[in-house]
């Protein structure tokens, strides 16, 4: 036997951490699941007052401050409320805690109103056909020799999401199912089928085996288009473009245009004309058939400017969250001796779970609002002037200021977004380290990246700045960083080196 101490997380603490880390969309889904699974929890319903003036429910307002103080008082007096039960009394202070008879500030859908969720489901677009389904449908309509039909369908099934055929034809033949006579398609048949697939399937470039073949297939497809001013322009531009792809694709990737001009006896104008045509082509042609839907970002909070007080204010965007409460009848049934003990135990368990969830949601609102207030006050210059004015704001500093653990701050900002006058911004963006400028002012790493981007945008593209020159240009702005740091930030911004940025 050994005596020792260990730290364990109670289920209530784990749930609070999970709720705190959820975005507003995830929390809405979690509350909807609880409504469907827990019979003791319900939506708050109020009768609208036609004479009342609608007010925005801003967390941190007077009403919410009273709710929070009442919650804190209850938790201080009853730290073990979930376990504080009895046969006769049930849960402690259930009536006072949930205040059944008082109206709440957030309303639910009224009778006769349209259901927004049902409307959204009815308006949702149908599922788009996948890339494989679209290509198979195209191949099924192509008029080709029947001896190539099965081989072409086999090739289509091996195309990747970019439209390339990465698998060798020999491997496809080995993996192909044998016919009734035990024979598989020959290599000659597969090559003819591949030529047919490349010729007839749209968009051009599908079924190419590498980038060079993909670009050449697209050049073949636009050769007969009517967009050329003259046959001479078409012939010359296509000739140069094919030459660049067929012989100098690697040189193009390294921006070695003088070498190409010297070896092929071309002028820079001819090379630029060929490059202009190549820029219209795609290295992933099949992507045009499948349209990726942009991810919808729902801001968890909104930042607005208050002209009267000359400051920015932040409030939670939680009006879409269902307002929950404990069902009054079920809460009273756990005190009724006439109700069977098994039913009372079932209700007691579910009401305890509902209490935990409501507490966690309220705690999330309070913590997130406090963090938002600190961020808005500390990053005022960002809202006024933009990304270059963002200041260093370590999470440890915010945690010390609020008197909470740094892990709590990290969970509060995870997957959260702010709707600001500068657009929708991830909340975590405001928490960054930094350094001091020559004048002694603090500047964040994001602000340094924004300054680097501005310097590169303003450079002479015929003589782009090297990393040493970029470091010197930033130094003139009071930002002292090393050349290797410039190279690192340039890579993070997706900016090429000076040699590749040069324009001839």
C-alpha cells in the first residue's frame, strides 16, 4: 500500500473546457443535441411585447452582469450542486437558480414564424457529381470503337483529383480484371484508349501523365480557337509556347529567360507572348469540374466603433444560440414522493447534466467576453490603421491580467473569429510575439511581415531586392531583423526569391 496525491479532472471541468473551446457554430450544434437527448431541458419562450423597444443582447450588459453575479453566488455557496441531492429535497435551489417565472432577454421562434433551419435545408443545393462520375459520364457519351470502351473506362478510373494518370499503363493492365476468356487488354489497346481519352474528355489536359504533356494537350486544344487576330500571330505564339514547354520547362520554373532567348534565338517579346499564353493554362485541369465550396465562417464576436466614447467595443455573436432552461414540471417532480424512485433518479441525473451544460455555456460567455475586452483595448491601433499596427500580445500577459490560467486563454481563442471594421479576423491572430524597433516601440511579427510585403510590392521588378537589401530596407524603417529572418518570413508569405521575382 502507498499513500499519495493525484490530480484528476472532474467531468464537469472537462465539459467546461470543451464548451469554452467550441466555436459558435459548434456550440449551437452541441446545444441542439442536448435539446434532442435531454427531456428535462427546454427552450425559453417569452411573449413579445409590441410596445417594448428591441435591444441588442450584449454580453457584459447590466442584465448579464446580474446573471453572472447570481451564478457566482450560487457556485460559491453550493460547490457540489450536482451531487447535493436528497430523497425529499432534490437539487439545491432549483427554483431560485433558474428563475422559471422571470422572462429572459433572448427570445425563441414564435408561433406562425418560418423555421429558418427548414428553409435553409430546402434551399440547400443538391450534391454535385464527383470528378470520377463526371468523367465516366463523358466517356460513356463518346463515340469510339467498342474495343476501346472498356480500356478507356479503366483509364478514367485511375485518374487522380488533378486529372493526371499517375499509374503506368503496364500496371493498369496487370491490375485489370480478365475477360471471360482470361485475356487482358494489350499495351497497344491501352495506348490507343489513352489517346482517345485525352482527345475527347473535357477539360483539355485530362489524362496527361506529367505537367509537360498536360500543357501540350491544352495548347493543342486552343490551336483552332477563333480568338487570334491573325494566323501569323496564332502560329508564332503557339510555336514559342510549345518550344518553352517541350524544351525549357525547367528553365521557366527557374526564371532563366536569358538562357532560353540565347539558345533558341528568341526575343524577350516573343518569350513573353508565349508565357502569356501559358499563364492561361492549368496544371490541374480536372479541378475545373469540381468546385470547392468556400468554408463559411461565423464570427463568434463583433467589434464596433463607439463614436460617443471614442473606443471600440466587442460583444458576443451568440444570438443564434438556443436559450436553455430546466423544465419546471420535471424539476418539481424530483421532490414529489408520489413519483416512482426510478423516475426521480432519471430526472435527477438529466437535470444535473442540464445544469452542468448551462453553467458551462455561461462560463464560456463570461470568459470569452473578458478576453475580448482585453484584446480590443490592447489592439486599438490595429482597428484604426490595419495589420501593420498590430502589437505583441502574449497569452501569458492576458492570463495574468485576468487572473486565469494561460491554457484557459488558449482555449477561449481557439477556432474563434472576430467581425471587425478590418474584416473577419481569427481571434488568435491578435496573440503574437514581437520585438522592439530602433525607437524602442514594440512591434509584432505580423506587423513585420506586413512591412516586408509592402517593401516587396514597391520594389523595382526589373531589379528586385535581395534578402540582404530587404533587411536593410526594413532597418531604414526602424525594424532590425537578420537576413535569415527575412528569408523565413518571405517563405511564410509565399514570396519567391529575388532571382525568381525578376521581370525581363
